[in-house]
């Protein structure tokens, strides 16, 4: 009995017999449910951050480089997952995070005027290369190498923001809710990636994501100011 790739037959069968489902039956089911839950929540994970920037009409304290590199990493991850035929429940959130990431890059540029020539060149290069990556029109061996570097890209994406937070002793217009959801989602994704028997590269990426998001979240708590309490309720 399958629904969206979720086999609930063994669970209902065990419960019908008055038995608690065995681990080999329960864990795959839990993984699928959590996977689709992450995908569902990812549709709004960066919305609090987007709304906060728009509300304050400012991108102060935010590293545009972080959002740019996140978009690059998400593009590589999405293209790789599609090419490998990984179940949608194991990577679907990357699609929605990519869309929201592109919006964040756009509004960060808008509220960080003037935008330099180098920034426009990076944006044009991305628009030229991204379709090829998403379509999987890359040699498989080369794609494996690119995906391996995706982890470095994601690490590089977080470091500028982490350093900026440390230097300013403030997290500026970063959204606590977005950081919390990103950290929680990354932690759950580590479990689902292992359970779905995703490639080692995917598991490593999920683990690194949890670590980096955890550091940013801890900075938000460490550098929290009294006046931020009211703002967090509004997010």
C-alpha cells in the first residue's frame, strides 16, 4: 500500500495484529514522512528573512556573498539530485530554497545600492551556466567533481556571514525564524539522507548544512539584543 512512495502496509499490518511496527518497517516510513514535511516547510523557510528585509527596507548586517553562494550550491545540489534519480522526498526542499534564494539575492542587491560591475558579472555568469547544470547536461564524472566542490561552496557561503556577525557582534537583519527552520530542517535531512541511502556526498552536504546553520543560530542567540525580542515575535 503506497502513497507518494510511502509504504504504510507493514505498519497497518502490524497494528492490525496488535503489534508495534518493527524498526525496519517504521524507520523508512518515518524517513519518508519527515522528508515530505521538510519539503512542505521549505516552501516558506526563507520567507521570514525576505519579509524582514522588505519591512526594514535594509539589508544591513547581511552578506550578499552568502546568499549568492547558497544559490550556487542549491543549483548544483538540485541538478545532481535530479540526474541521480534520488527520490523527491530526499531533496525537494532544494528546489524551493533555490527559488527563495534567488529572491533574497535580488532584494539584497536592491537594498545594497550601488551594485558594482563585478556583482553584475557574477549574476550574468550564473544565468548562463545554471540551465546547463539543472538540465544535467554535464559529463557524469565531471558532475561528481562539481558536486564534491558544492560542499566547499556551501561552507564558503556561511563563512562570510559568520565572520560578519562575529566582527559586528550583531546579526543585523538576519531572521531568527529562518535560521531556526534551516537548522532544524538540516538536522532532519541528515537522518532522511542516511535512511534513503543517498550518496555519501549528499549525506556530507546535509551534515555540513546542519553544522553551519547551527553556528549562525548560536550567534543569533549570543548576540541577541533586548530590542530584538519584540521583532522575533513579528517574524
